[in-house]
């Protein structure tokens, strides 16, 4: 599938404070886009704009038209993992994933949900409420939540936060696998999170 | 697992899934139901002590019924958006559904909640408040139904607006009052007509106002919600 994520002249300002401006890039399948920059440079803001949960002050983010027609809204094409993205605490891990599909008007596939939760190391806790999980366990479930609808674009903000060594290995596998079939966007300060990237957006230079 | 149905059908499934999510969440957390029930019971008890066995004219009792319903709604209906904001799940929901599906899913949830609240309030009010007699049940039933829809519609959009504010507890009734005033004046008048035994035709003007109010509020909500929800 030929998909391109195209950002043109993006600018984001909160009131009069410009966070970044003139940010443009094009990312295609089998490419890793790295978003780098110091604290407060707007990495998370840019990732939210790419996920279509925040509007840019100026500029546009587009997807290749055929892909949009196949998947509908951009949010259906995006899997998103970030420390500030919360799951529903009062529901179990399995229920969160089922909900992620039913709200997107997709049919829950029970065996795939079980497979995903096993893959992120949550096989024994999938029927426990998320409120009982540690922050690392929640981060693992977020990966399953992000992948459950087979998104072609995976957006990761601080991908390794709260994870132990085994969890970091799991994320590396997910990143490698996703890169083979889709677009991977990683926003991080820690360049050890990512061994290789194809495109780099440096927000330190975008003020 | 790509969505293959028509857009309208997908939107409807998203809307009902959001309603069901909120419903199951409410059954587990009792965020709104507890607040609403406790408020109604407490307020009617205070009114009972204040009025005693002396009773009050029908127009006063009609107005007081809607005062209980208004403040009851204010204590519980904002939870639908405020709880998402407090738990940090607003962005999660933004990722899952289009804004209009979120708005109508939340509206549906608030509607079910306010209809249940109003049924409970009317039951307690009829049982315990001396002198509250409805002579034209058809006017009263339709007033409660249209009043509930109007209250749910305005409460939902106002809750969406105030959810990100720091002083949401105070802001909600303050912002709601001028928006709900035309609705409240109309439902109070219609309830008075029902208590006085007026013919159904006499309340027709009130029903026209209520239907117009609902259409205007729902349309404006639909048009502005994209901006409220996203930024």
C-alpha cells in the first residue's frame, strides 16, 4: 500500500507564543521519521497535529488520497502511544481494546485482541481493570491499543517511557515490524530509543 | 479489519458505542448517578420541611419542581465531559471517533440520565409535596419529555465548553443559566397549565417553543463542537 504522510509549512502558536514554524516533510512506507528537539520545542504538539487531535495554526497535514478513502478519518489510520495518552481505568485491558474497535465502528476480533495482549506481555492480566496496573504495564497495553485496528501509521512519543528491559525489547520488535509495512514516527529526546531513521525533523531549528 | 460500511452506518455505530462506553463506565463508577440521586433526595427533603403541610399554589409548585430538576441536572450532567478531562482520556476519545459521534454519544447518555432523573424527581415530588396535582397528564408528560431533551442538549454542549476550565464547578451553572432560561420559563409555564387542568391545545405554543429551542441548540452544538473538542 502506497501511503504518504505529507506536512506542509506547519506552524503552531499558543496565543502569541510560537512553538514551531515552517515545518515540512514527507514520509512514506518503510520509512522512520524522527522528531527531535529539546524540552518544550513542540515534539508532542507536532505528534498531536499528525494524529489529528490538534489543529495547526498554519499549514496542512495530508495523506495520500487513496489511503484516506480506504480508511476514512485520519484517526483510523493512526496508532498512537504517548505517556499522556490515558486508557480507561475502570475497564479491563481487553475491554479497552474492544472499545477501541467498536467506537471506530470495527468488529472486535477476540482472537487478535488476545494475541496482541499476549504479545505485549499482558496475557495473564488482560481481564484485570487497568487501574490495577503499574505505569509500565499501562504502557504495554497502550501498544496493543495502538495496534488493534491495524493502522498504517504508528506515532510514538517517548516510546520507551516507564518500560523495563523486556518491554524495551518488545517495543523495538514492534517498531521493526511496523516499519516493514507502514510509516513509523518517533518523537524522542533519547536517541538511543531509535537505532536508525530515514527523515529527521529537528524542532530546535524551527522557531 | 477496515471499516467497509457506509459512512452513516459507521457514524451511528460509533455514536452508540460511545453511549454504551459511558453507560458501562457510569454503572461501574457511579460518578453522575450518585450525585443526581443524592441531590434530588436532599432538595425535596428541604422543600418538604420548608413547605410543611400548608402547601403552595400550583404555579409555585411547578416552578419549584423545575428548580429541583435544573440544579439536579447541573450537579450531574457535566460529568460526561469533565470525567474524560479529569482522567486524561479526552485525547484517547479524540483518536477513536469523529467529533460529531462524540457529541451525539454524550448527548444520548445525558438524555437517558436526565429522563431517569426526571422520572425519579416527579415520583418523589408527587409522593411527598402536598398540593402538587397534575390535572392534564398529556401536557405534563410531553413537557417533561421535551424539557428533558432541551436540558440534555444544552447541558451537553456547555459541559464540553467548560470541561477544560479550572473553575468548572462554578462555571457550569453560571454559564447554563442564561442559556437554559428560555427553556425553564417555558417548561414552568407548561407545567402550571398541566396543574391547572388546561386543554392540550392551550399548551401548544409552549411545545412549539420547546421544539424550536431543541432544534436550535442541537444544530448550534453540531456546528461548533468541532472547534470546542479539538482545541
